[in-house]
């Protein structure tokens, strides 16, 4: 695994919103081709901010990278427009499953293909592929995305990103607010793509248990800093991670599991 | 053209190509033969011009979600550009000067759209307000634009196309109808193209649109240009085919609001909406005036009557939007479905 090239490299990254709010101060992270990297941390730790920085979305949200380095496949991300990153294979899915409500499921998916610059036949082939991965979407292809259930919207958002034929797929809390079975289905598809096609994934999750189960590596963010990093297995074994994020060392099942949580989707 | 797999044809334009065909036969065949001058001059021609302006604004506000209060300014740019083109290039055929006027308005729209790359919502609306005031100022201050006529009043040239005179009420109606039909077709092609989908994507979620590779800045500017192009030509029709003599005050903020109301009442993000809304705005005041005169008698003070009309119109708009926030288009859809269900 260590022979694989680094696809995304983040070094000592600092981000400020609106010239005042310091959201990240010192984040390091590396994603190698072919692996699944989980980004975990509590509310407000800076996961979303980091993923926004990775897709160079911060300028549109009055945020700014003030220090550090951010490179995707040899490109300086802060100097590459989001749409150019997409064409280079870096595609993201936002927190809170954002579909284009007024467009049908299929139009949402097609938008993902055209945004990458796919031709018609590629779009058609990719549509079939996505429908194969998420059969529920196939059944609802004509339905306006705004009328889908939460889980279906998340699938549509992920499917739309897959239409962009990503090399690195960046997902912000795909499990948020979804039923465990739907979460399982989504992770099964993603892990399957990783195994079968070598799709590289960077996934932010609050659900640490879930994240560590699927990921190869994980980075723990705390208050805008990368506090811990390592292989998923080694993090699972650490006492501090277990007590902080996995609900206690002795009896993991007794404490409130992190998946039973919180907060309506944004 | 349809090689790209698409979702079901949108319910926008061809609810039934049949109905559309019937409408065109009515508009081109029956109405011109049976209509009176009053029908052409007081109802149909202003209806067409306002519907076209609504159509243009709908591209921007309904589809791309960019709020503009500058519609009247773009109408003015179109009208005064067409005036200058026909004045200074006497050989230019009318269709060409309308088309060029549209392009001039599109350029103005492009400039007005630059702030949209940074601003959103009400802030954007305020910046389009600045365009509105700037154009009013320019029309009053720069005499050249109105060929140095006092207070900027211009008179339209005769409407002649390919040697045929359309300079009577029916002819002006037919010219308007043709322009509106063609531009509606173009708008329909635009909104059902990938670019049109991108407009909706930006409206529904700008960040997500960026994340799937939509070139947001370019698409927003395109929305401004296309919208202003259509609105500019609507302004030229308003001046040339309807009013014949226009002053800058005819394109003030009230007009911008009128166009915005048309779009909201008719239904944001639908092509039909502009026509339904324009029908509502043009026909209803006339009905109310008739009704008022019948109820209150002719002796009634006309100022009071007008105010009562405005209040009734306002109340009707509020009632409609509470009942159906998506406007007349959605209301009709619903009624149509209910009828269909009953028939089945
Ligand atoms: N658009 C914004 N403008 C200003 N501050 C912001 C903005 N977005 C996030 N922040 C701040 O940046 C910090 C990190 O937020 P971020 O959304 O990245 O956290 P997160 O780890 O994704 O949290 P969650 O798990 O709740 O999604 C927070 O303190 C937040 O208040
Ligand atoms: Mg977040």
C-alpha cells in the first residue's frame, strides 16, 4: 500500500472564515491512491471546512486558506477552480445530501456527467452503472429529486458524483440522519467501488465506529487540528480513541452509540 | 438532438403539442380575422410584450434563481437601442434592428450581471436596482440617446418588414406575435438544454453545482445575457408595437416590479408562467375597470376608482399566492390533473 502514490496531500493547513473565524489551524493529511481515509471529529472540529478547502470551495463561502499546502495530484488546489478539479477527478458530495431539487433524479445524474465533460455515450453508460449500484434510483429516475426520501437523496448525490468518474471521491458525512440500513447500503457500495475499481475515498464521519470499520486510515480532527492519525486498526485499538469516540473501553455497547444522534440536516 | 437520455419531457411547454398548435392557429388564424382594433391595441399587443419581458426575467429569476429589479432598465436599453439603430442605419431591416437591440441589451445585462458573481438574494437585487437608476439617469441626461428630443421622448418608426407594412393594430399584433413565438421557442430550447439544467442546478444549490463541475460564473453571466436579450426585445416591442411614443419614465421601477409580479404570479421557473402572469396583469385591471364603472356609475371619481382597482388587484395577488405559491402555472396543472382524474 505504501507504494501507491499520494493523491491528496494536506500540510499544516490553516483556514479563516470572513477574516475572523479561525476554523483550521494546522491540519496534516495524506490520501494515497486506492485507500479509504476517514476524517473523524466532533461537531465543529473542522471536517466540513477541510473538505471545502480540498475542493477549493472556500472562496465562494468567504473562507480563505491562510497558510499551509494543499495539493491534489500535483496541482495546487488553492489555485485550481472547482470545476477544473472535477475534471481532474476530484469530486465531492456535500454535507446534508444536496440534490438539485427542481431536477429529476436522472437530470441530477446527467448534470454530474456533463459537469465532468463526458460525452453522450459516456453519460449513458455511467447512468446505467449508477442505476446498477443504486437500484432504488433507477425506479425513481423521473421523480424530482426534492421529493425523494433522505436516503434516496443521499444516493442521488453520491450517484451524481460518481457520474463525474472520480479518482478521489470526497464525502461529507454520508451517514448523517439516515437509518442504519441505508447507511450500510451506501457504505457497502462505496467500499465495493474501492475494492473493485480502486476508487480513492476521503470520508468525513462523526460516526467513528462506522468510519473505522470501513476505512484503511483515519485522521482525528480536534478543534481545527489533526490530533491523531494512523491505520484504522491501530486507532480502534487505542484506549483514548475508544473512550472518547467509541463509547467507553470496557463496554462499547452500553454507552450511547454515536450513530444515535443529533441535529437535523443542514 | 434527443440522443441524450433525459427525464420525461418537462411539463413546461408542450403539455400537448396539440394544445400548442391549437393556440397558434387561434393566434395566427382566427384572432387576426375576427379581432377588433381595441382587442389588438389595448389587450393583445401589451400582453405579448409584457409576457416576453416576463419570459426573459423568468430565465434569470425563475430558472437561475437570480433576483433582478432591473427589468425595466433592460427594456429601455432594448427600446432605445432599436430606436437608434433604425434612426441611424435607415437601411437596416426591422428584424435586424430588433435582433441587434437584443444584443445591446444583452451586453448591458452582462455588465449588470458582474456583481452576481459575488452577491446573492437581496444584495443582488439592490445591485440591479442601481442599474435601473443608472439607465434612467442616462436616458434623461444623454440627449444623443433620444436624438435630442425634449425629455427623452421617442417616436417609433413605421413597422415595415420586407416591404410589407405592418403599421396598423393588426399588423403590430402580428409582428409582436411572431417575435414572441420565435423567442419562446429559443427560450424553450435553452431551458431544456444542459445549460438550462445548469441554471436550475445553480438555483437549487450553488455549491453543489460547483462540486459537479458547473462553471458557475460563466453560467450566471450567460443567464443575465440571455435574460436581458429577451427583455430588451420585449422593450423594443413595447415601444414600437404597443406605445409608439415612449418616454424614459415608462421604464421606471414600477415597470420592473410589474414584470417581477408577472413572473411570480404566473409561476417561477416555467415558460407558461410568464404568459399566464401577463394575462393576469393585463386583463384583470381592464375587467376591474369595467366592473367598477358598471357598479359605481360613470360619474365616479377616476382617481378613486384607480386606487380601488390597485387594492383589489393586490388582494387578489396575495390570495392567489397563499393558495398556490408556485403561481398560476401550478394552479392550472393541479386543475388539469383533477380534470384528468375525473375523466379517467
Ligand atoms: N461559512 C462559515 N463561516 C464562518 N464560520 C464557519 C463557516 N463554516 C464553518 N465555520 C466555523 O468553522 C468551524 C468548523 O466548522 P465545520 O463545519 O468545518 O465543522 P465540522 O467538523 O464539519 O462539524 P459538523 O460535524 O457539525 O459538521 C466551526 O467553528 C464553525 O463555526
Ligand atoms: Mg460538517
